[in-house]
């Protein structure tokens, strides 16, 4: 995301996948790839904007949990914790991530409506 907007048609490099065929994001800023069941982690690097995203394959908790929300927001490019090794992460980071997501997707103030927010993030994430 660039200021809440998808990174459309961006050159990308994928590290850790079996056969990294995508070389650009699509018109919606999406990258789709198929990986073997053995792949646990990929890194997507977009050189034009000097951004890297680490994705854990199959490592998402249910969307009904804070860690599940955090994981999906990270995959969507909204969550960037200053201490990625932290189990809980920073409260400010998750608040800022939710605000960024809601601004980009016109959710309004959904912090008090956690189930609606979780469903919206799940729908946008794809799972």
C-alpha cells in the first residue's frame, strides 16, 4: 500500500517460492502465486517503492483473534510492528493499522464493531 492505495502494476521479486512467476502486481495491486506445501515463508520485494513484505504461508490464526487480524493486516501491508518478534505487538501499531485499513476501505470507526471489522478484513484479505 502506498498511502492507502494499492501498488498497481509494480515490478516485484519473490524470494522463497518454488517458481516465482509473477514479476508485477496486477491492476489491483495483487500478486498471486502457487507454492508447494513445504513453503512456509516468502518475501516480496517491490524495488520501485523500496518495500519488502514477509508472508508466512499457512500461518494465520482465525480472523476472530487479535493475532489473526494482525496477520491479515500485515499481509495486506497495513501492519508494521517495530518489534516483529513480540507475541502481542504494539497497541499503537495495531490501532494505526486498523485506522489505515479503515481509511482505505471506508469502514468508518469500526473499532467498537470488532466482528464487522474482522469480516471486512477477512473479505479484503481473501481468507
